[in-house]
């Protein structure tokens, strides 16, 4: 059974441990722009949301990628990124409706969640179970998608 | 550099000069960062006799080596200056994300000197530093200030600012970051206001480098496991700090009505259980925190409606039992107001308690009541008087000086429950001896958090010591004070010490920085910082006579409840405390001790 | 004797904060055992095998049993016994 990364914003405390773990895993240092997951906090409401690539079934980023650097292996859930094919056109960052793939000027590549090879560091780091690496069932996927759709309305990325 | 950023930023607000210097590696190694680095720089550069509200005072912000890393519950920063409340050294610690963002912008310290001739704010975006006009921000409360600064800098900037209280030089004004987090005690907000500095906004995109990634990951996860297994850390996650109301009341050690008594029959109405049931919206955590003791709270009672964070135990106590009030809606609203106006939520209610005490004793002329119904148990008074203090209106203008100076104005300073003019908090030192010694000897004045022996005297964290005993307490107080100073200097939150010990902190610090720290080295850094602060205070004019609790705690026993009849025995503990610290009978560090700590 | 419950102990009593225990027990151990028998969920929390849970603070008339006679602390009919979880700081 494949797994997906579930977000529970109501449990998020805004601690950013997920970002720290992601950055440390991918780059061996703590640099927030290197994190593929980002947490947004609204202080007046005391509300925080972690956001990362949702590995969309019909991924906009894949559709616009001219070289198939962003691609999916048949049967897999992960939208993969092949750096050797990437030409740095940034089309993926424009296409993603959620802003979950972001171009990082330091590393020179678009960053998206790669689930850390099937063992997400963020889920292990989250102290409040706001991030869960769970089996992919129909009910899990629907909940995740409905959250994702809400948040595309809820926040503006520039 | 691993762990630290390597740069100190200096801003002279009188001249507008902005300069950078490399962080002194020796200072970092010996004093770690945050509180330690701040105190080292401050004591090197500032005359202890300086007037705290004059341009000659300096205001130093510093994160620690852990800030911005995955060290659990360790993303804090410290602010150091000379306190206008105590006239001694002030150091206040705050969570949120500001400390981490300072590191990501590339700074180990930020020093403000002088005074701007008009209100300004500072915008620091990695290497770009701008001093900007803040005339349009002056007068705004903390939440509006935060939003307005972000609107003209960066939507995700981390903002530390003062509210009206700091602008008007309330002597216990705070510096707030992320709106609700507080560098609360000692009046650092007033120092900031005296410099016409309204806000500091940070954005940082740099990284914090790690010497030994695997070593740090292992040490971090081992430390996190300890915190996940610790009942106090988990209890804080479930109920926040307000959970302490009931235990201290049942022990008869909940200071009531300005320390007239130690027991408050309706305490449960303002306890953490009630807060969780009726006010809690969700939990909140500071940067890298795994405990998340923060409480997002909403008051539904229309009279006190509002949303914010807290109250913490100290504010809940201050606005509650200390003033004879058991209305948690009013208490929560008053705490929200402290954050919004930018004031210390311990000194504010403790000062109000003093005002009430004087009024009830007939020592405050009715003409000075400012139309208020000043009496014990008046819930509305908590909210109204807090506003008047923050805005320095009516009687609030005098109360803005703190309980000692207020009581002194009316000829009765003995009504102020303070040490070195800073108000003592929510644990009755007549029934808990060790914390009384901490109150009396803390370098920043009446304070519990810098030597939190409560953990072992009443909360049962591992070791359990009889709160009524004085035997052995001086050593315990010293150990807590030294360890806390080291944790403060690392950028850590002391709540981490409920599960982590010096070994854990030292292991993480070593892996992060690449410099080997044994647990003894780590704690010694704390002892070094404590002695440096002490020296400054002595030069500022403090003596052993100032290491004393209010007379009420020595002469007036607790009147009711399980701890009835008890008084504080701090004077009996002081000689042993001084001796253990390597100080003479006047509490002056010996030359040998200073040499041992590399302070001579 | 009066028994009071606090913090996370309260959910285990169905939310009861305070009750009068009308069968006077000679000591803390027997009282807690009796309470645990009445409410099994509470009983599981109170004891680790035959020992009192290490994450409890029990007060008799405002004094921790750690400084009286531990679980063998004798009780009088009008005593007040508080049961606290180890929980919280600040």
C-alpha cells in the first residue's frame, strides 16, 4: 500500500520543526529556503498551516514541464524531479496552483517535497502529529485534497 | 562558522551609523550567546552607573547558537540592558521566531546605542539594514504595529516592537515579538522607548551551519525522546502553565491579596483545568519547540471578549488570587491587554495588587482613586487599571512606576512585594524556601524563572525536595541558577530542562559548533555569566542588603490554609549560598572565583 | 474524608473534582486502593503494580506524602487528600 503525507492544520503549533528537519535532511544545514515544506502562521488568529507538494494526481507542474524533469513513474504516487533533465525554466513554479514548488536561488533548482525517499523527515519531526505519513486510502486522499483546495483560497503567494 | 552566525551588528541611533564587526570567538566560546554574549558585551561597554533611560544605556538583542536549529525548544533570544525598574542588569528572554530569524539574517548580536531624535524602526533584511521613520507607527498597539511594519517590509518578517507602554516609559514595559511573545521583565520596553525605537523587523535567508550533522541529529532525537517521556513537559502541552494554580493553592503557597495570605479558596476557577475547558482555542509552540505550552485563548464573555495568548501561570496568579479575583474571563482579558500594550504581565498585576492593598489599608487617599472602585476581588478593575497603566492615564501614570515607587510615593514602600524593586511572582516563599532564596539573589531582581527550584520543591520533576526545608537549598538554588544561565545563553527555553540535562545540551552544542563542551563546561558557562551579572550589579551600587525579601515574608506568617504560620528563612540560607558561590560575606565574588571563571 | 482531583486525573473520575469519601480509610494506600476499585480507569493511573505511580503527587492536608509517611501516611476522618498528576511548570 502506498503512503501519503497528510496535513492536520488544526494540530499545527507553528514550531517549524518540519522545516528544520527537511532542510537538515536535504542540505545538512538549517536554511529555511532549502526546506520543501513551509509553515505559515497568522498571529492574531493563532493559526498555523504546513504546506508542501501534494503529489497531485493530475499535476500541473508535470503538464507544463518541457523536458519531463517532473514526471511520475507509472503506478507511483510521487511526482519525481530529475535534476539532469531540468532546464531551469521555472514553468513548474508558475503552474502549481498551490505554490508548493518553489525556485531556490541558492541551490539553483525548483524545490518540491520528495518524501525523503519514502521516509519523510518532517513527519518524524512533528511533535504534535500535524503531519502524518499514512497509507493511501480513498478517504485519506479526499480529505487531503479538500484541505489543499481550501488553502489555495486561504493564502496568496505574492 | 558552525552554529553561530559570526557577525555583530551595531546601530547608533543618535548618528544613524550602522556597523558590523566579527563576533569575538573567545566570547562565544566562554559565554555561548544570547544572555551570555549580551551580558559580556554590555558589561564591557556600559558604565554601571548609567541612567537606564538615557542614551548612554545600550540595548542588546542576541540569539543563541541553538536558535534557528533543530535543538528542541531552543529558538529563543535574549535582550540585555540596564533596567529602569531595578537599576541593575536586566535580561529578558523570549520565544516566538525572532531569535531564529536573527540567526538566518546572519547575526549573533544586535547592539543599539544612543537615541534617535524622532521615532524610528529598523528593517534588517539579511545584509541590508535600514533605519526608517516610525512617526506613523507611534501610538499603535503591538498587534497593529506588527501588521503595519510587515506591510512596509515583508509580509513574513519577524517583528519585535513596543506598544504604548514602552513609548510612554512605563518602567516595566516589555518588548513583544510575534505579537504575543514577551521579553517581559525589567522594563526593556521602556529602554527601547527611551531610544525612540518603535520596532525591529527581521528577514533572513542564510543558513545555520552544522559541524557534525549525524551527531546533532542523534543528540536532538535523544533529547526529544526525553521530553516526550517527561510528564511535566507533556503536562505543559496539555494544559499550559496555568495548571500550577491548584497545586500551589492546595499546598497553601498561592500568594493571595498581595501576599497577605497564601491560600485562595476559589483558585480552581482560575486554574489551568478551567482555562483548557472554557478558553483554549489551540496550542501554540515557539520555534523548534516540542512542548508547545503556548495557549491561544478566546474570551467568550462579551464584557471581556477578545483573543490572544495566555494567561500564563504568573499572569493568571497576578490578575487572579494576588488581587483576590476569581473571574478567569477578566484575568485572560487583562493578560491579553498586557501583550497588546506591551507590558510585563507579572509586574503589572503585582503592582495593581499593591495599589489595592494600600487602598484597602486606608493609605491611598480617595481623591487618588481616579474614579475607580479599588478593592480586592474587583474583576473589572483588572482590565481598566491595566489599560490606564499602559497608557499612563490617571492613577495609571503613577502605577506605571511599579509597586515599589508607587508605594513609596504614599510613604509605605513595605507594601511592595518586590526584591530590588522588581515584583516577586506566584510562589509563596514563606512555604517554599528555595524559591525564596532565588527571589532574593536573582541578578535581575525578584524573579522565579532564573532559578526555578519549584521544579523539585513542588512539582516533583525527578528529585523531590521538601519545600519547607532550608537544608541543602542553597546548593540547589545555585545549581538551577547556573544551569539556567547556560540554557538562556544557548538560546534554549528553560522548559527544556524539565526533560533535558546538561549532558543533552552539551552534546547538541558540541555537535553543532564543532567545539567540545563537557556538561561541566556547559554549566560553568552559566556560572560565569551569573558572576559577571553580579559584578555589574555591585558596581551599580547593590550590596548584600539588597539580597532580601520584603519584610512581610519574614514577619507576617501565612494566615490560612495548609501553610499557615510559616515565614521565609532566606536570611538563614544566605551565608551558605554566598560561600558556595565563592563569594565573601558581603556577597562579593572572590578573586579566586573570578580567576577560576576566567573573569579576572 | 475529602478527596480532590486535579489536572489529568479529573477525566478519569468522569470529571468529578471533589468527593466526600464516607468510608474512612486508615492510610493513604488503602484509600487510593478503594478509590481505584470504585473507578478502574483511575485505579490504573494511581498504581504501577503495587506501588504508587511515580507521576503522582499526593497531599494530605496540603503536605506531600513524600514528607509524611509516603503511601503509609495515616489518615483521620476529616483529612483532605489531593491527587495531582506531575504536570506543568512555569
